[in-house]
C-alpha cells in the first residue's frame, strides 16, 4: 500500500510541477543536482571508512530525507539498508518513523516503527510520547473512516439479462421518464426514492436518466465539496442544513448522501444516517447495473466525481491516470486502477450524458 501510494503521489506531483512551473524547475534541477551529487560523494566516502556499519546508510537517509526535492522520497531505501545491518538501534527506527510521517504522511507505518523503537528502549519518554500521540491520531482516522464508510460491493457487474444496447438507448429511456403517465416517470421515481421506497437497480437507473433531463443537472459540479469541508471542520448541523437544500436540485448524488450520512453519524442520528447510506448504495448499485466497467460495457455515469467514488465502492484504488477514449462509439473515460493485491487494471465510464448536457448548454 505504501509503495503504491508513493508512486501515485509522485506521478501526480511530477505532472503538476512540469505543467505549472516548468522553467523554474530547470533552474532548480541544476541546484538540486549539485546538492545531490555532493551528498552522494560524502556518502561514498563514509561507506569506505565504515564499510560494515549501519551508520553511513543512516546518516545518508537522514540527509536525503531532508531534501526539499523529489529525491527525498527515496530515502527510505537507506533506512532499510541501515536496519538490515543493525536492527537493535532504536534511534534508526525512530528516525525512519519521523521520515515516513514527514515526507510520506504514512501514519500507520510510522507508528509501527515507533513501537519497534520503544520495545528496544521502553523507558524512552520521547518515544513513548510519539507512540501515544500517533496512536491517538491513527485511532481518530480509523474512526472517521468507519463513520464515512458506505460499505463495498464485491461485484463489478449485475447479471440481469438486459442488452447493453437497451441500457445505452438514452433518448428512448429518457422519453419514458418524461411521460407523466408512465410508472417510470421521473417525478414518480423521485418521490419513491426520497420516501425510501426500495427501488430496484433498473428503476434507480431510470431515475438518474430522468434527472439528466432536468435543468438543474450539472455534470461537472461537485455539490459535495462544501459539505466535505463542513464535516472536516465539525460543522455537522451546517452539513445537514446545506445538504437538504442541495437535494432540491441534485437528489441523485451519492457523494452528497455520503456526507450527510457522515454528519448524521457524528451527531448520533444513526437511523437517519442509515437512510442516507442506503440511498448512496442504491445509486452505486445502479451504476454497476449499467455495465461491467470494460470498454465493451462501460458503466454509465452522470458526473466524473461519481466515477472515482464508485472505484472506492468496488474496493479498488485509482492511480490518478485518466484518459478520454471511445468505446462502442461513445465518449468514454478510462481510469487506471489497482486492486488490494496490487494488480493493475482499468475501468471505463460512458460519459455520453455529460457531453450531451454540455453541448446543450453551449447552444443556449
């Protein structure tokens, strides 16, 4: 997990640096290269003088880890070398923990390293303080993750027997949702959904298609951003009040329901939280219903935000790599993913409805 997160962060940061600050990076590169070469020269000399000691690797790790450029990300390799020579030095374990916490923000691994150091020096009050403080932080993060969890799906597709060409016949299906006499009329489905009537996946999908025909459908707005900030600041009442207003214009945002679920759980309103959780789950299950995430059968999506949210719901991880391509003649987002076993793959999302809405907006 640590290495995967490291790689993803490195790729994203590197891309941003090239795009935003290319010229200054050229100047920085010369300066950084000079610093790096000087330290490597010192490190080689240190190794010759102390060939069997852990200290040259340890010193080098501390110096490289303090660099303010990308080479700092690789300093963990030298801590590892030092510990392979001397695993009884508590200070190396502690410095390694400090480094991972500072450079990679890896609390869990840092905590395990501090605990290893404390076993070697059980009376070390400074180490005990680090363990206590970080334990509290990790517990808070775990509690937040538990309260924010909407569960996960073990399946990437739902076998229902409906042809994919039927599912992607957007105009025909949306016409059904616009027919007030139809049992699948948008307003009827929405009323049932908000009353927590258990719609099946097909009905929830039609609900989403109906919403995509409304004036308030905005494919690239992220209505949950403000709610996330309120929750982060502990303003749970504000989250719920704002959420209720946002539901009036966007009642099919799974991310919106997730933030309201979290705020309700923080307030101890578990029954209400469970209601929001079920709504979010139904919306994600409806996305899974539409395809299998392959280029042959991409999932249908209304927003790019929900693409990444669905990846998480499936128990997968996004690498951050994304590309616009075509599958089955439709505009499609291709997102790179990895699973819990580090196996790489891709998921595809049909973004026809997003482009259709944008095209209509330009015509106005």
